[in-house]
C-alpha cells in the first residue's frame, strides 16, 4: 500500500529527464527539496523510510534517479558497455565515447572520466546553451559527440582556460572543469562534477626524452594521479623492466633501489645507475624468498592476465611486498573474467590510464601514513 501511495506521489512534477519508473525499477532514488538533498535511499527500503519519502514528496520534494555519464577510453567503448552490463547498469543513451546510464557505478575501469552529476538541459539557441552552462558552473570541457560545429560555437562563448602541460608529480588542478556535450541540436548533457581533474580525463605531460621507452608515462600518470609513490630509499622490484623506462623513473627520478628483472637486457645507461641491479631472468621463476622483502612490486611483463594473477597471488601470500602496481595486458578479446579476479582482490583498484593501450593498470597500495 505504501508503495502505491509512493507511486501516486511520483506524479508530482519532476525536473529531470527520465520517465518516473516505479520504486521497484529504480535502484537508487534521491529526493530533493528546494534544491537540497532530502533523502537518498535504495529500493526495498524499510517502510518507515518510504513513509518519510512520501512526506517529503508531499512537502514538495522531487525525486531524481541516479544517473552517470562516462567518457570511454579511446577505442574502448565496447569495454565500457560490457562493464556497465556486468555491473547491472542500464544504458540510456550512447554516442561515440559518451555513455549515459542509470543504476550506474561511481566509476568504470575502461572510462577516462565519469560525469557524476549529469543533467539534461533544453536549449533554444547557441547563446542560450552557453548562458545555461555559465549559470551551472565556471569552467567547462566539451566532449564533442554530435553537432560538432554548434557545440564548438557554444564552447567558444564559455570562459576560456589554458590547458598546461603537466609536470611529473605536479599538484592536481585545484579548479576543476565540468564536462558537457551537445547530444542533439537542442539538448545539452552537462555535469559540473566529474571524477578526473583533467579535461576528458586526459593528462598531457611535459615529456622527457631521457628515459629509454615511453612506458615511463604509465608510471608518471599513475603516481601523479594517485599521489602515492615510492620514497627515496624504498626497495622496488621491476618485472618486465626492459628497456628500462619504469626502472629509470624509480631509480633516477624517485631515488629508490631497484631490482630489475627481464629476459631482455636493460639499456646500459639505466643498468649502470648505482641504485639499479638487473638480472636477466624469467619473471615467473623468481620466488618471494629469493630476495629480501620489498616495498613495491611493479610488473609491466607482457603475459596473459591470468598468469599475472597467479604471480600476484604468489607475492601477496608471501606477505613480503607492501605495494603492487601491475599492467594487465590484453591480446585479442578483453578477458573480463580475469579483470573480475583482479577486482576482487581486497583493497585494490583497476583503471585504464589515458596513456594505456589495450591494458588496465591494477594497483594495491597501502594508504600513505
Ligand atoms: C612492455 S615491455 C616493458 C617496458 C618497461 N616497463 C619499460 O618501462 O621500458 C614488456 C617486457 O616484458 C618482458 N617479458 C615478457 N615475458 C617475460 C618473462 N616471462 N619474464 C621477464 N620478462 C618478460 C619483455 O622482454 C619486455 O621487455
């Protein structure tokens, strides 16, 4: 009965874009009253909470169903769609790299940026679009997926801000831009809040020509975004280290002591660094007891992710490693079963970095003290 009354109250005007699904269809519902969050609850809540919701609605609250939009990593739209399907989300709309979904998770491993508070806005002209965006927030990044020229003209009417090339370990931008797209000629999808501090989740570094491979950018991006990285004097094991981009970052830039392991040799100028010891060896044959306990284990080895999972389990169980950062590399179809196995490791995370190819970075890092 309560549910029926609740549904009845949903016939009040609601400001958003979605049809009013029944409570049983809405995973997560938020009630707003005079713009402020009044209640947030999940389906199958207790009757007292539903009663509270009804009272809030009677007092003039309106409901908003949780939606998110995702900016898929370049060439990985299908991976995002599959990830959403596996997480029980419902795709409401998709064009090129932009996916808009309900019942949606906070972030996706295969997306560069999640739009946390997407809103649909009807516009009557280019000037009206720019005005409404200006009213909603200060800075905006365009994610152009349709009506590119019209979208660009709106963007040109918004406050400009310079995108600087980022230095390794530079502080994250304090002022963040919202993201928006023109999804049809008269409708904007805009989110003032996004997960990435960088426009469309892409970080552009002031690059360095010294390291022997561009793989160093994976560690630069990871350390710069996560703000957790080895300290001078820490011990690091770098598996699949050749030609030496990661070892170069760890030894030369961060001043750690690195044991580099690869079947191929390190470039000699990296191997000659005083705080680098390199061994030519199969990374899978190295046992935790072969070396002293280490602060960080890194792996960029080209191998099947299931094989990497076994390696990670071996080192995890040994309790001789404090932190892990590994690249899962996929050949052909993306192995979602392997991804789920990694995702299930407690305290760990997976993310496609903007510099990653058909790869995900997986990490398990102890919180900074
Ligand atoms: C993408 S590269 C690593 C690049 C490196 N991280 C850098 O920054 O220069 C992958 C490396 O994995 C190594 N590799 C593949 N299988 C291996 C194995 N079983 N044991 C050790 N190294 C392996 C390859 O020799 C190759 O050097």
